C-alpha cells in the first residue's frame, strides 16, 4: 500500500465533482472538497468517500479547516478564475502546499505566464482550461475524420486513436497479425479492443469484428494508414455548423475558421454580437440551433459536421439528433453526464464530448506516483492510458533493462509504445526498456493503476 496522498478540491461544480469522484476511488487518496453550497456537499458525502468543508475556498480559515497545512495537492476548480488563483496563492503563502493546480478560463490570464509563480505573481504550479482542452480534443477529431478519439503522447509524436471497425475495412474479419502484412513499411500496435462494451485481449490471432472499438498506437504520420485498415477513410470535414457561442464555441470556431467554412448559431443576441466581433470569417447566426426551419435554411443536409457545445446538454442532444435526422454527415454533442453520453452515442449521436473525462487526465498526471507525464481517461473513466518515464537500472527498477515480455504487467495492461529520443518503437515483446524511455501503457481496468505506478518507482518514491 502506498502512502496516502492528501488532496483538497476547491469547488464542487461539474468539474470539481468529477475530480472528486475519480480521485476518491483510489484507496490511497484522502480527498477533501470545499464549497459554499451545503446541499451539494451533502450529496457528495452520500455518494463518495470524501470529507467536505463548507465555505469560500480562498479564505485562509476555510483552507486551514480543510487540512491545507498537511495536504500535498490543492486543486482549485471553481467557476471563478480569481477565486482559484487566490486559493492557490493562500495555500502556498500560509501552508506551503507543494502542488497547486488552478482552473483558469480566461485567455487574458493564461496569455501571461509571468502571473503564475511561487516567487512572483500567483502561486499556481499548473493551470488547466477545460474549455481549451475540449477545443483541442474536437480539433483532433476534425483532423482525423472517422476517429472517435485522438490522444497525443510524447509531444504528439505518438497518438492513441480509437476507431469503430466497419464492414469492408481491410483488416475487419482478419486476425490482428495480418496488420503487419498489410502495412509492411510502418509499425503500429493495437492496444485494446472493446466488443459490445467488453474488453477483448488483443493477440495475434484475435479477429477484428464489425463494430469493434479498436484503440491503436502509431506514429503521428501513420495514423491514416492504420485507420484505413479498419474502415473506409472519410472525406475531410469542410462545412461545419457550431451551436453555442460560449467559451468553447468561440474557441472552436477560431480554431477551425481558417481551414473550414464555419457557421455559428447562438440564441442569445448579446452573445451572438460578441461572437461576430471576435471571429473573422465565421458566419454568426442569431437563432435556435434546435429550430428545424433554421437548420434547413442553412443547408444542414449538406454540412459535414454539426457540433453542439451550448451550456445546456439537453439542448445539445436534441439539436444534434435533429441535425442528424435532417441529413448532416456527422454530429457531436457536449454532454456533462457520462450516463447520458452512453445512452445516445453511436445510435443517435456520432460522438459525445464529455468535458470532465477530457479534463480529468490533466489532474491525474499530477497525482500518479512514478514519473508520469501524461494521463488520458478513457471509456468514461473505466480505462486509462499513461505515459511514464523509466528511471534507474536493472538493480533498482522493475522495468529498466528488461524485455517487455519479462515485465510482470497487471491484468489488462499492455505496453503499447516506447519513445526513445526521437525514435518511436512499438511495444513488441522483445523490446528492452532503457533509462529515460517514455513508456506508453494502456490499462483496460484503472483499478490496476497502483500496480503500474509501482513498476515505475525506483528506490526513491516520486510524488
């Protein structure tokens, strides 16, 4: 059993509740949640193994009551950037909390890195922006049409891609060991397969079946080649309709408008006007994205993608399903409740975007023991992909100097790839792990996280 990690979460909104849920599920974490809403705190205590403290999370007395004096990590996730920054600063100034993470939504703050420092400005070690993370997530889906998820490792040199296998794909109906024959000039590795919601161990004789969800790792430049083995490649998405001119809608339009024809629909006139001032070539429409007449008038039947990212998840689901029924090629909806996402994804909505699942990986990377630099939460939090750096030597490390086939990995865990300097090596059984290697692992069952952490700890424990 590892030493306990004392974590304080300030803010019990959607992001804070999700963070509390994931972090409290791990036995070694002692989680305290701070919020001024007593009703929300009572609900949290009924559902999770967390301690709660009522009050303003930027107040020194409240942080002291929460146990900030001996906490290793403070995560400030309220809807107020200012409260989050002050909470981190108070935690450092008064209690010397080692690691402080703040949710920062405003680009005017994040554009000034000199604001965040223990010695000058606000003592924020890491800032995260769920809105920016969601925008980048959707951008990757546009770059790789047909993918369900595209996740970066090792600064983008390796990508983990999730694809739905479709009848007619070259590898569909074939064993996995045929992949190398089909693509002799490149290397890739299938990390996991999910069939009807259940994990199937990927081995050489495993047959890929239609509708399997396949996770594979490949170098950035090889992604489309592997995708073409599992499904017919889709044409690029050029005509895009976005519903919602909030932070995510505007960021996404800004990211796409230079290479796509973008229309943005916003029902609030003030927000629509602001969006039109911020965007260059995007056509901004004042109206309701769930208005069938408006969608038909804007030729939704010829649109390549419809992305609903308003603050109301029910409206997002309804407008996306309507756009799909009217003939839009691919529809995506931002949904805060993972249970809702599971109900509608694939059947009525092509891709459900769950901000909390996208965001939680940024937090988990700072909680994992061992030198973990990247974490992605997958399958609504049931699975994880981890990038860890191997340290030590054959005498004090359980991985360095050993072949992959000789490493005792927990059940459902695979080493998918290794990044060694500028070289990307797929995780074949005879590869020997070296000091400094970035090792990318896939865990079909995140309950084995602690066992994986121990593999990457040497004689000195990392926090």
